[in-house]
C-alpha cells in the first residue's frame, strides 16, 4: 500500500507558518481556548480544568454525541465521533475496499477523497465539477458512472475547493438512486451551513445517507480534531465503532469538552464564520472584477474557498510560487488535479482580508506586467 504525495498539505506546511497573508487556508476566523471556554458557564470551565486525562469512549463522550445529535436532528445512536472528517473517510474507504469495487468522487476534490481509495486498490471514478457549467454538480453524470460494483458515491457540499452546492432536490434524487441500488451515499458537509446564496439542508435528514462533518471548517476550531459520522444503519454504526477502536481509539477528552461548548453555542460560533465569509466575499468579488483579463472565477455558493483560474490556461503553480515572494499564500490547482486553477480562502484572514487583497492586487498587476514584458 502506497499513498501518493499529499501536494496540498506539503505546500501549505512549507509556507503557512511564516507567510504574512495566508489565503491558502480553507478555514474561518480563529478561536482560542479561552474564547471557547468563555462561551460556557463556570461549571464548564471547572470541568475543563479538572477533568481526568484518560481514554475517552470510542463512540465519543455521551454529552458531545447528544449535542451533535440535537444539532443534526437525529437520535444519539446515529452519531459516531471521529478524529476529524479525515478519520471518517479512512473508515468509509477501508470498509468499501472489496476486490473489483469502485467509488464515485468529485473532481476537482480534496486530495484525501481519491488518495485513500486508490491506496486501498479501489477503482476511482470521477464526476466533473466544471467551470464551463458554473461548477454545477451534475446528478445525471453521477448516475451514469455507477454500476453493480459501485460501493460508494461521495458528494461534498459546499464543495472544496469550488464552493459549489447541490440543491436539496438534486441531493434527494441522488439519495433515491443510491438507496434503490444499495450504494452508500456519503455527504461531506464540513462547510455546512456557510452559504452565500441558496441554503441547503443537511443530508442527515435522509434515511440512507451517511453524513461526515467536523469542527475544522465552518466552526473553524480545527485544533480540537473533532469530527462525526451520522449513520441511520445500525450495522454500519457498529462497523464504524470497530474501525475507530482500531484506528485511534478515541478523541482527546480535552478537545471533546471544547467541542461540546462550540456546538451548543453554535449560533455564536457559526455567526462569526458566516459574517467574515460574507463580508470578505464581497471584497473578493470587487477585486476579481479588476483582474478579469488575467483571472477567471465563479463566485462560490457556499463555504470559504474560491477556485479562480489563469485565463491563459497556464499552470498556476509558478503564479502561486511568485505570490509567496510577495507575502501571499495561495494553493496551486495541481493539488486538486486542476493545474490552471488556484484555491483562495477568504475567511481565515478575518479583518485583515482587505489588506491581503490590496497586496494580492499589487502582485497580480506585477505578474501581468512581467508576462507582457518582451
């Protein structure tokens, strides 16, 4: 078993700790431990400071699962806590890895979507999230890729890196299709419920859908490493529990307390992300209109990332490399198998985003001037 190089994390790790303006990040405004604890009462703070640093439960702490279940509108028995959505993907792909089987995934997409099944010997089939049709997720294309060997279809909404969304009606159509054929439908919802237009519902409402999510993106507290799976099938829930017990055993008990506070106070936490994303997306829209001769883009419908491209069609990695020399971090499109694109995060910079865009604008103009210089 071999993994292909994780180009995205290798790129971010190389630059993001020392860069002035990190527009490669896919998260929202940051929180400290004190910020999260301040949302709770004295009892929560006492519990946090005095809890025992022991193993937690493989399914997750009961009070955390209750909070997730209440948020998602499902019974607590449907909730499996995991170490970020990444561990959920490991469990799902591991369980899908039967000889001759295939999985259907979005392209472009987060590297883990394809790297895990490929490493396990699964055939990967891709439906395209194309700029030619406005990054619309094509349900018919998904259906045409499926056959008797398809184990899993993954939908990511809002989508990383494009910010595309799928309507409730289209999600229900995919759900009906997969339920009829015995294919597992997985909805990756780490950016839900951050939207910039049409709101969509969580697929947790659908009885045959598996939802994976975490607190890294919309909640923007990635350091707690808390994720979850929503599963209505009791047999699959048991499989996830067993996989979790083998993979990581449990989450950090410290992280689980902070996670529960954030979820119970989600109106405050998510509001901070939504406000930053909404404000900064308007600024980004204005900035991109000034560079349409060099850069193309489709405004995201959800999440905190956009996926512009070089109009020339050239590989964007040199563009991104040059940006780092101006103190700006972007994520090259080859990290998502779309070389002419780059990912631009617009929420993590928070109140500094306007300054980041000023720097970005100056860089784009200098890059353009270099391109036309004989």
